[in-house]
C-alpha cells in the first residue's frame, strides 16, 4: 500500500440512466430504467429516482415495473454511451498516462505517473484531493453527468472509497486511516469474497474486515485454503499492491439473447445458435482477435443455466468453424423444456489464427461431425436453408428510448409503441421538454436516427478500451 492516496477510482453515477436523462430533457428528475424492455428484460441501470422505489441492476424488468410503474423504461443506446465514455476517458488521460478502464463508466488512474507528481514523487493528499475535485467538475462541465471519486493508497481501497462516496461525491482515505476505515465494513466488500465465501466466513463468526484481521492468517487459511486465505488476510488489512494497468486485454468475446417466449422448437433453437455464433465471430474479427475455445450458454424456462465448451486445436476466427463447434455443443443439451436465453462466446483469445480447418471443423472426428452435417439427434439438418425459420421481428422496431427523426417535426425519441402506433417526444439534449405526437407505425415520414451527442461530448468517438 502506498504512503499517499495517489490511486484514483472514478465511477460514473447510474451511467446509462444519467446519460438518458441528460439526453432527454423531459426525463430529468424522473425515475428512469435502462435495460431490456420486453417481458424477459433485465434492468441494466436505474436512476437514483427509480432506486428509491427499490429498483436495482440485474432485477427482472417485470419486477421493476411493479415497484415503479411510472418510470420511463428505455432500450439502451450503446453508441451514445460509448461517445460519452470516450469524453470521460479522454479527461482522465490528461491526469496520467496510466488509466485502466474497467468498463464504459469506471476506471482507475495512477496520479503518481502524471503531471501532478513533483520531482518524481507521488502527489500528497492535498494535491490528490484537488485533482479529484477538479476532474469531477470537468466531467460535469463536459457531459452534465455526476461522477464519484475515491482516492487511496491502493486500487481496492480507492474503489471501496468511490462506492462510499456515491452519489456524486469524493472520499479520500488519509494515509494511516485505512485499517480503521475497513474494519467495520462487511467482509463482502473485499475482492474475491462472493456469496459462498461470505457464508463460510459467517459460519466461523467472521462478518467484517476487522473480524478477518482478528481471526488471523492461520484461521483464514484453515477456512479457505492457502491461496484464498492468504489473499483475504492481506486485503482485510488494506494490503493491495496491484498496479494500474492501462491496457486491459479482453479474455473473451460473447453475445447472447433473451427471448420474449421460450423456444421449444429444436430447429429454431439451432438456427438461433448459428445466428449468435455469426454475431460473435463478427465481434471477434472487429477486435482483430481469434479464439481457441467455443462456449455455449443455454438458460431454461426455470432459469437453470447450462454452459458447455469445446477447445479447438488452435485459435480461429472462421465463422464456419465456430458455428459447427456451437452446433456440436448444442447437440448435447436437452432443450425440450423450453429455452429462455442462448449465448455463444469465444475465449482463449489470440492475435493469430491457425489454419487447420480439417482439425477444427470436425472432419474425421467420427459421429460428432456426422451429427452436425446430417442433423442432430432429432434428424433435422443443421444447415438446410429451406428448413430454417425466418428471423423474427418487423423491419422497423420502435423500441422505447431509441432516436428517430420526422420529416416535419425533426428529431425525437420513441416514448412507446403498440397496436400499429408509435408515440414520439420531439426534443433534443439542448432543448426544453418537447411535445408528444403519435403516428402510424409505418408512417413513411418517420425514420430511425443516430443519437444526438450530449453538449461537450465528441460525436463519433471510439469506444473505450474496456468495450461494452
């Protein structure tokens, strides 16, 4: 742990929902929920106005609607979130060359490597506090959004401090106060402590970080094993020497879809897996990567989740290879009870491909390859185009929250749609709350549009290094 609080952790407050409120004047000060908007949707982010009603991230949208029926439920707009993120990350990079993005809305900054370090020495507490205050003001001026900042002598403590500073606050841990700060906090705040570890510690009477310190190294090792127990003993005392790493290499690329109704038709399930595999490879190639392990995720109607993986002989970005591997994995999964969610991913990433198509595609692999080429256990050909169902959904889907433009009324966003009608509120980030008008869903004068940038952000900015 450093002798000065020169590790800064910044976390944007309710990021997706706050961007939507900044972009839509009529929603400012109102509860906003961003996520899947269908019956099977899950909350990605809830504004603080919605959180007062009990709405939380990862909650089913159906439950959120019962808790807060008057909230605005919006489909996410990742292109706009990436633009805002690029602006924020650009401001952080002015503080130091060592910026480690964790996601679009969260990053560590090593102030000891930046211009605020004097004569090779890390900045002291007063300078760090001023930097934290100034960066929050700069972000608010550039985006209109609030951010919380934690400053401490380690990454773990800085992250915990920013969480305690929410919303829109700053907390600096003065050197020498770290153990007193940690002691009363639940042991769950420490990295690596999940529900199972927390339960094991509680059974031993260890509920807080201070309890873990009192229990001692030997007891923690007895309860959790050598590696986990030793790590927890260090973390409970505030010891964390992980450096701020500016380039965080992705470990996997994946896509998944949740369906409005359970899929029970085997050919439809297989077609969806094939489609998801194609999307996954598209993302893989866009990142200039290849991968060696193909992963299939299947969630049933009762939320039971099955994950299967197959490791190839070498990394690939060939869509045929990935699709065939996903099909082989699906052949071993029972989907007769109904499928709620499907996902396809590729891990074991590399910067090269191994063109060993015969080894990877399954030729010569016996019955597994025969099953893929001639169909699965039910005999349905996996690659027969005349038997694949058409991709569901209309050509224009008016999802709530998406941007549109009208030939007469200009830019706006979809407030709701159904029974052949679509309701649009016409406003922009810099306007006053706009009027609402309703049109036929097939109105030729209404068209989807790109999100208008927030004042101060840079339209068309690239995504942050952390991805989506």
